[in-house]
């Protein structure tokens, strides 16, 4: 596949940064930095906007927005970010494959149709002719993200050879703009940018059909393992606020949309459209077999093995060490 950026180079760059993590301990922190995405309207942003995390955790929180989960990994490696909220599964797996000592500690949000690829309408390409019509076309997608993995899975499904398309490494915001300007044949992304892409094109597969091809789509809350080891109560309190916001959202999402919209940098109607595709497993579900009771580590292993076959990154022998449910367990008892 013709790439404008070398994916393995990104992973190697992350690995070089792993030694820079700053060590801080419970009771000595005055502030922490949390990474998040704009135009990704999640329930926890109600607490973000209303400073509820600060009330519970007793520290100042600096919220820093990122365009992609790969940048979150690099920021955690350098010690500039302590917690990444809603990091994509693919960037997380890339980072741990490169040797970064990260752990997935919560499921931020699950989704299938909030991350997809869109083909320009004028090309008249759909799932019936994608295998013959997509070769030779140009696609914009952020490398090392869930959108990139989803793109590769869909191309496998349609029988499009890895080197048959020109892939341009672009953040979703940029690829949406390029797609609107007619500079790309296909663009892949999520949330707000995905909605803008759909104004100029159509998705090839979605819903249950897409999940059968791409697999489960979800983001994790991730941390440097050292930060969690040194600040277990602080991390558990962060997850406690997450759980409270998710519970509140299940009961009355409409009451939270205006506040979430402000934090996400979106209008309320766009939030409603995007958030409709989000799911929040309950605390009991997260601690069960499907997620932190063993299923998450198994699923990550399966995904990583497929990615290794695609040449994205090397799979680890065991993913149990990078999945840590202890903070969720502690949060559930608060």
C-alpha cells in the first residue's frame, strides 16, 4: 500500500519516548493532564465541563485535545499526559507493541457506525462493485487509528489488494475537508468529521454487517502503568466520575447534551446524531467476562494477530498485562 507516512516508524518513535514518563505519587499531585478528542461527544464531558472531576479527585485537571490516538500515546510516553480518555484500540495496541508501558483501565465508549469510510457519491461505488472500482483510488485516513484498521478490514472483505490504493495519512478533520473539496476519492474517520464526509459520499457497509467485517469498535481509557501504580486511588476516582456520568446519561441524555456539546465543540443537534451510535457498558458488564474479566485481553490478542498479518505492528504473546481492571473494581466500591 502506498503510504505518505511509515506506520512502523510511528511505532518506533513511540518506543523511543517510553523512558520519559514522569513519576508522581498519590498525595503529591496538584494537577494532571487528560487527553481527549474534540467532536467526540461522550457522557463524561458533562463532568469535564462542570469540573466534577476536580471536586472528586482534589486536583486540577488540564484537558488537552488531540486529533488521533497515536498522538495521545506519544504524549503519555513523554509524561505530558497522565490519562487518555477514549483512546482508540488500534493506537493503544500500536503503542504497547512498540514497548510503551500502557494499560487499558476502562471502556470509554463502544460504537460501530461512528467510525467508517465514505466513498465519493459521484463515483457510484457501493459494496457490490467496491472490489473492482476502488483499486487506483486515493483515500485519506489517519494511520495507526481504529479508522485505519477498519479501512484495512473492509479492503480485505472486498478483495482489494494492499497496494491497490494510495493512502494519505490525514487526521479526520483534514480528510473531511479534502474530501469535501474533491481532493480524495474516499475518506475514513469518526464523529463530526465522519458526518461531514457523509454529506459528499456514502458508506460501503454499516451496522451489523460492518461489525461482522471489522469487529467490535470501542475506545479505552488508558494510562501509563507507572502512573496507575503510583496513584491508584486518584485513577479509581477518575473512573468513578466516568461511571456516574454514564449512569446519568442512560437515565436522561437530553439534559446533558447542551453541556456535552460545549465541551466537544459541537452544536447540540450534531451531538445527538453522533451520540446516538455510542454505547456505554455498565460497571457490572465491564467487570464481567466480555471485558475486564478476560474477554478484553483475548479480543486485543485476536485483533493484534490480524494486524501483524497486515504488517501494521507486532503482536504480543500475552495481553493480560496491558489490561488492568483493578481501578474499575475499586471505583465500583466507592
